[in-house]
C-alpha cells in the first residue's frame, strides 16, 4: 500500500494514498517517541522451523520456540522494554549475500518499529541494511535500525565512531560500547544492540532514553570525557559508567554534526506521525470522502485532533493543519501543510550562580 511515502511536486504519485513531506525547520525538528515491536532475524534457532515468522512477547514463548541456547538475543529485546519481538528464522542459503537479501525482503511485508541483528554482521551487510531502511522510508514504511560492532572494535572508540559516520542517517543508531554482565561475562556492542533496540521501542513517545540506567555492572571500555565528546559529535550511542551505575549518555542517531545531534526521540515522533496519519486516511478518507470543502475540512480536523492529542501528551506544541496555498487541492489531490514545535527533554542544564 503506497501511503505515507514522500512526494515530488513535479511528479505526483499515481497510486491513491496520503503523501506527506516533512519540511525540517532549522530551529524546530519533529518530536518523537516509540511504539513497541522489534524485528530480529535469527540465523541460529535450534529445532525451530526455518523460514517462519513468530511474534514473541515473553520468556516462555522465546524458550519454547528457540530453547535456552538460542533465546538470549530475543530476551535482551524484551528486557529492554519492547512489547514484542517479531522473529524470523532465516533459512540456510549457500549464497550468504542472497540469504540476507531474502531475509530483508521477507521483513518488508511485516509491520515493526525497530530492526536489529542478534549479533555482529559485516560492514557490507550493515550498509545494505541501512540502504534497505532508507528505501523503505521513501516508500512510506518507517523503522529504525540499531547497529553495533565486535568486542575488538569496542576497545577502540575511533572504530565505532567511524562506523557511525559511515552509517550516518536519521533512522540509524550505532552502539559503540560493550558491556559486562552481573555474572562477569561480556557482550560486544553488536550483541547488546538488541537490548538498545528494545529500549528504544519500549520508551514512551514523550520520553528520551538519555541517562537511562542500563542493567549491567560495567562497560568493557570506560571512555574519557574527551572520547565521549568525540563519540557524541560522531553520532555514536555511548554507555558510560559514572562510578555508580551504567547509563546511556545521550539518545542520539548517527546523523550528527558539531552543532546538532539528531535525537532518537525526535525521529520516533516523525515515524509515529508518518505511520499514524496515513493509516487513518486509509481507513476513513481515501476513496470515501469527497474532495470538496466539507471533505477537506473533515480531513484537516482529524489530523489536527491527532496532533492535539500529542500536544496533550507533551510530545509537541502549537500544531497547525491547513490547505497548502501553493498547490490547489483539486480533482483527487489534497495538499496540506502541517507544522508544530517539538518538545524535547532537558539534557543540558546551565547554571549561573550569583553570590
């Protein structure tokens, strides 16, 4: 269904649908949040049937399907807070590259909010996965992708930062920190990315994951202040041990520069709006309402009510919805202009104390 994709004023889409362009202003990005489903392909799954999708909501379901030897990554997603994990047991294929292509094609027909691998994948497959995410975004399917690296990579933050730069995108998150669990075992960032994916999916849409406590005893490499600053500028997600606990330093995506760091909260809001408004249009407006002043007013009212609800929940401020004065809404085309101001979390507090 071709709803919710981008559109070009010089070449309008042919298929019926509601097409939204988000015009980013310099001082106001679209705010965000989270939904609840994490998609994960499994390449090792014991006696579970190959080539099947299964939705897992708790530890018992994970163990029943995968046994105790193969359920760790799924459990980390659930521990992170996701409502559910959409698992796909990837069939073995002699052509490894084709195996990944077929897997991504299979996921494309399923709804989810965050995609993550259960462990390390090659740089080639990371690049291909990001390109897949970007193409889906252009076609109206919105989800985030969480990446990580090997245990060796985690010991050198410059390697993780280079990965963040290579995978720079508003929909990508790159963890560069490995963790130490309570039993003393260690997980590389590529393995612990599954927990971060669950954390992103499970965080309410009016909250940030910045400074969220992480249930581990330490990180595999503690970064100096200068290294943390460099990582944030590079767009890396960093876990830090502050001497008392391990926490997320800042909930950012990989698309960053020295003056602006893209926020996970911001991007999730864009994804929610990009998904929810087209879904409402499909159910109640497309093909059902006349394109006349009354029908246009009904559509505008529905979108505004949706945005006003987000305003009540402290996701955004001052939403407006109106017909686009630059493009006539005639025949079967309706052009709307939507604007609002984001509500972000307090993340940097500056005090001037006069005594």
